[in-house]
C-alpha cells in the first residue's frame, strides 16, 4: 500500500544545533515530494519540493532536503535551528503522473530549547 | 504574493446543523481541494475539484459532504448534517496544474457541539 512514514513523532533540539527530520515513502514510482511546516493554530506552509533533477533541494528558511531513491527517503535538514523553527513538520507526497491527492505523513513536532 | 483565503477562521455549530466553509483559491489556479485535520492527527485528503466537477474523493467524503464553485472566485465545502466527529481544521488548497504544488489556505476550525 502507498504510504508516507515519519518515524519521529517528537524531536527536541537545542537552538543552534543541526536538525534532520526523517521521511520515508512507499510508492510504486518516485512520487513528487514535499515538506510543509505548520505553526500552532496556523495553516500549512510549503518549505520545499522535489519533482525531479538535483536530489538536494533548497527551500525557504534555510531548510534543505535530500531525495534518496535507494532508500525511498526525503529527509529534511537544517544546519542551525532557530527558536522560531519550533512547529510541526509534515512530509507529503503526490504520485507522479498528474494525480491530485496529497498524502501527508503523521508529522514531526519540533521543540527548540534555548 | 497571491494566497488562498478561507472564511470563517472558526465556526461553531450544533450537531445536525448544516455548515458551509468558504475558500477563495488563487485566481489563476484551476484545481481545488479540501483537506481536514482532526486535532492531533495528520492532514487527510477529502476531495479534489476541476472543471466544475469532482475529480477525486476519499472515503471520508460521503453523502454528507458536497463542494461547489458558485462563482468565478469562491470554492465551498458544505456539510449537510454535522456530527461531533466532523470537528476538525478544514484546509482549502489550490494548484495551477494537476499533480504539482498545492497552496494551502490558513484553515477553518470547525467545532461541532
């Protein structure tokens, strides 16, 4: 079955430390991949996306993600976390080929400690 | 920068009542979507809409739900007879092309009492 897995429900990092949020997908072909961020009570903001090409993609707010086909992964990274990065992060996929339904992972809640 | 807007931001209703959630997608987008997020859970797809008809819907989107584009700018989600379990945040999204980046609105929090 097609699925998106975010194995970490909750992550705590110190401000200034590096961050990696994991995402694995299970689809027949490489889907389109996204990371969204949701601050408390807010909507979903797109951080970055991967459709094809360079497997390392840059996004907003200093985030990047690397697509690894062999591992079916699309992990989100940031070299130095800021307190304002505290939020919930969702990995999401759309099957390639013009499909419309976005399937979201269960989310990873990031806590940043001073 | 163009954005998706949704009204109201919070709707409280009694069980059994009808509610209409409103969305204004980005003006040149052709594909429209509704998602919902029950508190503490992941975001779930409800329905997609293109060319004035539903193109895909999930098993959640039963006969109690309907969508409409009543004019050239609005996109609505109607829940005919609300249940307690309909309490959730409802997100509208739009995209220019099918299968690409979807832009999400800020959401409407629906509380069913």
